[in-house]
C-alpha cells in the first residue's frame, strides 16, 4: 500500500493528519524515498500517540518512528536508513484453517500480522523486503494480492537458452562480426 492510503486508514485522525505528514515527508524525502512510497505502517497499540513506518528503498529500509503529538512541540519523527545487510527480519509464517489465512512476519522487532486479505498485503510487503535483502530488484507493484498474481498468466515468455535451442534443434542467432572486430585468419600475417 502507498503511504497516502495508510494515512486515509489511520485509526486516529491526528496520526494521518497534515501536521504529521509534513514532518514525516520531509525526512523520508531526504533519505531517498519516492513521493507516496510503497510502505508498511505498524500502528501498534497507541496509533494516536506513536507508530512506525517501514519503507523499502534500493539502498535499504527506511524506518521512521513517529510521535504524533509531543506536548509543546508537535509531531516528531526519528528516522533511519538501515542498509539491507543490517535489516533484522524473522520468518514469514502462514497458518491456514477452514479457508482462512493468518500470517506473521517480524521486521526490526515489529511483528506484522494479518488475516486473509491483510495477510496477502503482509506477504507482499515481506516479499519486497526479502527480495531487496537478497539483492534482487524490489517488485514494482504490491497492489495485487498473492492469489491474483498467481492466477494472472505471465505476459512475457522467458527466452530459450542456447542449450535448450541446441537440444530442440532450433537455430540461435549469433552477433555478426564486422571487419574491425573479426580476427585475421591463421597464416595471413596480420
């Protein structure tokens, strides 16, 4: 989900309000997050007081601990960029029963839990994090649930490897050489 969607669904009006957004957006922009990034918000037990935002970026995980309203100061955020090789995660665990799914994933001492559709969103976020930790590209879209992704046929067919082409008798194309890159024949003295 995008950060703007999380703000619309905030359990407390102040938690997603413009004063908090102004403080948070300035900091996450400075750390390289895109505008309205894909993220996860761990609301915790007191979202009207504090919560944490996790944003996967190419260089690492942005972790922003938000204090909604400090007396006499207003909103505050403590934000850090954690390099992927330093991000602490637990296992991605799922339990199913009678057609329902319950999923949990631990990241930076926060346990993310979800049931059914929320479980799909947790799983998709977790897979983005795991891909980044493994050095793979972060998947671009997280709006589709895991089941929708599995049901949708792939638009691209993988290219056949040279070994597969040889075993099936297909011809493979080789790059053509030009006179400047071609090697001289043996014995020509060039």
